[in-house]
């Protein structure tokens, strides 16, 4: 049985990429709520306040870019560790980057918080693959 994604958080400083992915997710009905953030600090603040809005059986999917001004994706993950236990739902974090640097991919694969490393932009096939691999 496919699990329904309740909330999607897009963290990317590229406005066009967030717009594209939000439209794709809406078209495919992947996620009930889709919230874009353009920096990691704003996303962390909102995720700290998100706990009362998420029910136990829900799924929160975070798509995180690595290279951003200010706090980058790796720093976000370190900060996220401090709040993730207070979020009472299933969490899937995907690195969504244009980087094909083998070191970035290796670092992501070694991080227990990261579900997978994806290259942007996503397309319909990618979203279907996410559903099949990680939401069964």
C-alpha cells in the first residue's frame, strides 16, 4: 500500500526550481501541502513550529539543496538533528541538487538522515520512482 505524503518542504534558493517542483508535485498529487523555502534558516524555524500541525501517521518529505548562500544543506542537516525527534511523524529527506560531485553523493549516502540523493530538476518519472521505492 502506498503511503500518502502529507507535507512537502522544498528548501532551495532557486525560485524557479521551487516553482517547477511545486507545480510537478501538485500535478501528480504528491503531497497535500507543499511549502517552499529559499533558505535553510527559514525552513528550520518553520519546522520547529510544525510539530503541532503534523499527526502521527503523516509523512513529511523534505527536498534539500546542498549549495545555498548562508547555511548550506549540510549545516541544515546538523541543525535538523536537534529538532527531528520532536517531529512526531515519518520523515524522508532527499538531497535535491545539481551537484554530481562524487564527494557530495558519498557524504549523502553516509548520512542516516538522508533517504536518497537526487539530481534536479525532478520529473514525473522521478516522483513515481520515489513513491515506488520509499513510500510502500
